[in-house]
């Protein structure tokens, strides 16, 4: 596959990701997901450079601590607005634009969170945004199935990224102890699941939500 790597401000990191991809023909694409006009220009530009879009991975996400009993009203408003704009409305707009370029056999994979199901007491906007993203994916799975476009969601727990915070000391030990495996996920493990869901063999998974949390949170 040829890949469009999206970034907002971290162009240096995006270039590192681009350089690490096997093959050639990959591109960078920039845009703020909070701005609908930038979203449309970004998606349409990527489709033009790549000659269409077969797979969309909605992976952007932000997390702000804002416990309801320890956050002033203005901060509460900011946390909800910023979280929903990036975690939910942005992906919805990206998806609307991408579907205009997507043929039969297309794949849409939303990166959700176990927080959609276990609750996020310190960041209720995050939990709500990820629950809504899962519901959004299932709605589109129903709508787009007739076009042979499959839509799925992955729901990871903590992953070794900046969002997880430092993994040494008590904080890291507490995160790792949530799983009976005594660790948190590596990015490559989540990527492997996404790669399968992007494949031609994954059509029948459409509408599904795949938990990837090392048994740290279980649900029926």
C-alpha cells in the first residue's frame, strides 16, 4: 500500500514515520481536524496524490483530565469541546470526505478505546467520545455495507505511546498491573490488528469492535 501520514504540527515526527515505511510513494498530509475546511482539503489532496483511497484509519485522539468535582466550569467546557472536536467530529468529517473517494472493497477502521466501555472518571469527555465513535462506526457499517465498504473499530487499553505517560516508577507499574500479562500493549500489536481489518479478508468483521487490552477490561 501507499500511505498518507497525517499530522497537525509535528512535521519532524511525521517525516520519521514516513521514512520508516517500506516501499515508496508515501506522502505527508497536514490538517487540523477541528477545522472542517482543512479536513476536506487534506482528504481530497491525499486522494488526488494517491489516486484514490482504499483504507481510512481514524487514529487521532486527545485526552484531557477534567474530573467533574475538581474542574471549574470554563475548563470543563474547554475539555468537552476540544475532546469531541478531535476524537469524534473530526473523524466523522474525515470519513465523510474519504467515502467520496472510496471504491467497493474499501475499509474504515476507527481507533477507539476500552474507555468507551469501562468509563473514564477523570476524563468523561474522552470516554463519551470513544463510545460515540464506536456507535458511529456501527452506523456506517450498516449504511456502507451495500457498497462493500467494511467499517470496524478497535478498542485498545494503554499502549506504549506519549498518551500513556512515563512507564517507569509507580505510574507505569500501576498501568502494567491492570493486565494479567503485567504489561501494556506495544504499538505494533495494535497496528497488526488494524492491518488485518484493512485487508480484503476482513469484510465479514464489519460492524465489529475488537478489544485489544490484554484482559485488563472484560465485557460481554
